[in-house]
C-alpha cells in the first residue's frame, strides 16, 4: 500500500524588539542570568502588563507578509500551566482573537509550486530557562527569556513531505527577515517549530493518528525527525509493531530517535480565558495603513526588477536578494552613483570578502548605502583609484563613526592629482633607464623596484604621495 | 474543561498543584457542579449573529513604545526569593 504524510507546523519566531512584550526589560539574546528581569516578568504579585506597540506592529507585518487577514480588534488570553520556567503559572498568549488569520504562503519544491494555508498568527510571551544542577541537586531558573515577544505561525495540515516543510520554513524565514520581523536564527532559538504529523493510506480522507514533535531548531534535524516518524507510523500501521497514540514526542537528534514525553495536556487542560488585565488592542486605520505602507517588496519581485530594469545578471540578483540588508544598501548606493553593475560588484566581491574575513553574515552588514554610493562615484569619476577606494571601504567597515569618503580621501592624500603629467614623465624616464631592474622585478625580485622608486622620488624632490607613486610605477610597469 | 466528578476535579487540582482537605474537596466540588448547571443553561441562549464580546469593559488598551528601561537589579529582585544560587532562582529539582 502507498501512504501519504499529512504535516502541519507551528513555528515560533522571536520578534526583533528592543524590549519585552509586557515590560520594559531588554529582550536581547544572552546576558548574565536574570539580568534582564523586573517584578513584572518574574511574576511578582500585583504587577500589570503594558503592551509593547512594536510587538503588534511586527505581528501585523508578519500577517500581511503571509497574506493573512488582520483582526482589527485583537485580544490576549491566559494559558494556564504550572512549571517553574513560567513565573505567573500562565502564559499570556492569544487564543480567541489572534492578530492575523487565514493566510497563504507559496512554496516551490522539486514537485512544483504549492500554496500552504496559514490558520493563524498569534502573539505571545516566551518562557524562562531551566538549568538542572547536579552539584546542588536542584533546578536553577533564569527569567531573561521570560516575556520575550514571540509570534506563533500555525499552518493548516497542508504539507506532505520533509522537502515541503524545509521549503516552507525557508520561505517563512526569507519573508520575515525581509520585513525585519525577526532574524530567524534557528541556532539561537529565535525560530523553532513543532511538527504535527500523521500518516494515512493514499487517497483516504480520514486522518491517521497524529503525533507532535516540539521545539525543533535545525533544518537537518527536522528532516531526519520527519523521515523517522513517517517510517515509525507506517511500520505501526502495517506490522502492528506498536499502537499509535496521539502524543507529544521529543526528537533526540544524536540517537536519531523520537521518544514519547510524559505529560499529555490537551487544549482543555490549559483553561484558556481572556486576560482581564489587558484591554483589547484596537488597530485603527492609521495604524493599519502605516504598517501596510512599510511592507518591503517581496524578494522575488525585487529579483525580477533587478534583472529586468537594472540589468543585473541572475547570479548577482540572487546573491543580493538573499538579504534585506544587501538590498537596502544596493538600492541606496545605486541612487547615488547610478551604476547598478558597479554597486553589485562592490557588494558581492569587496563587501562580501570583508564580511567573510570578519566572520559576519550578510544580515550583519551595517554599511550605509548612500556612503557606499558616494565612494563608488569617486571611483567611477577617477577621483580615487580602486586600491585606495578599497582602503576607504575597509575604514567604513571598521570605523565606529560615519566616514565621509570624499573628506577621508582628501585627508589621506587619496585624491588623484590632476597634475599627474610630471609624475608619469619621471616614471617613464626612470623605467626606461633601468631595464635590468624592471626585468628582475618582473622575474619575482620585489626589491628590484626600490631602486627605480628611489630614483623617481629623488627626481620629484619628494613632492608626491609615496603610495600614489608606487601605484603609478607598478601600473606603468604592468602596462609594458 | 467541565468539572463533573471526583476524577476530573482531581485532574484540575493536579494541574493547579493544589492540595485540598477532604472537606474542602467536597465543598468546592459541590460548587463546581452547581456552576455546571449554570453553564449548561447558558448554552440554551441563541447567540446566532451576535458579535463576540471581547471584554466586559468598553475600553481599549494603551500601548507603550518599544524602549528598554532597566529599573531593578537582580539582587534587589532576589531578596524575596526563598532560595537563590549564583544569580539563579533555585527550586526543587525537576526530572525531565
Ligand atoms: Zn521585565
């Protein structure tokens, strides 16, 4: 018999905010244990939540990016469960009127295009972290992550393979990064997902027994876990190796196995009820339209525009549109210097090299696009040579304060003098007078150049930038 | 979840980590059973085409700007903790 797999995903994404969802504590990743806490987020009695506006901004943004309807009156509810990483014994989340519903995400796999329906997106708070300490035989609680804002994106059970799940997650990640909703770094846990999975005979309209794997945070682990679960389900159905039960399972990626978890809560056990401490969030037209207007162009639309209108190659367009930071920088620089090709070259070769050397990702590019455009323009106009322009670029990456390329070039003697006639004359004469040194240099003896260099310097009475002289000299020898 | 008998009530107690005396148990269970009747009675009301009441108060929330403000130190907050250890709140060990 042939089987089909039915998968629905719940994806948790940590929002890119400065502060927590209901208090003003830092939402930054890391920090010393319990350094980002206050009486509100560590559950002291009498503390009241105050909603962070930006969380709603980002919830709406995510909803719009995923083609959802926005609930213009959205409310928070309490989900009760007792665990020490949850200081209030309830999590504030959205159950009755989530911020966004009924969305659609398009994915593409080797089998073609497919649309995945989104059931809802809700805003909620994260829980704290527990460390189990063998030495003291106790559990230690860190509330830094408590109340850090999340959205949970709940899909309909429209996915049918690990490949589709990965394509879906990558699509979500790309859209949410583009809209600056989250950095979606799975390795830091800012994007993680619960996989709901069941298997049924092909063509059957009855769903099989569903199991859930929680807190998956790597694409390879997700693929392995899905493949394992599908095989386990089919084995149980065909060979009766075990009785399948609806349950939550934990994936152990080292052992390559999933295990049943002990607690089996159902939705009823969470006793959801409207949070009486938070009045409804009402999104008026101005707020709604402001968010709508701030949405970025979708990456594939940008890509097509870069190719069709700006004449970039597909390769360049792919590289640039992989990151919003690169797109923003590219577009701002292009506006200043007017050459898309030049900007693409600078970003893809020079900037990418510098990022690699600094072991930074493309999303960490902080370069100001307008400044980059000014630098490229200096170079295109022949005012600064490419070698020196690269030095300025390095400085732009390293400097804490903004660099004005023209002023920096001036201050460091990088402006190509208009009166290069004299220098060129001197170089030509010196090179012509010492063919042996030139031949030695070309043969690999770097030091041979020093003699000619010294002669030129003397001839120019030292009135030149040694760097420029060296470059002009090398350029001349290269041209021979 | 509807509390209808001793068993479902035990489940609720466990979820809330509550320990009740036998007398308390009987009293509270009687209270819950009576409320079930109220809830069932409410089910008879026709709510077709009635807009959901999102909140009992006709008010909307105020929102705050996304600004980080540090108001408390860890030591201040942990003064009231029964146990703490190297900046962590310390609780009885939980088996995973
Ligand atoms: Zn706080």
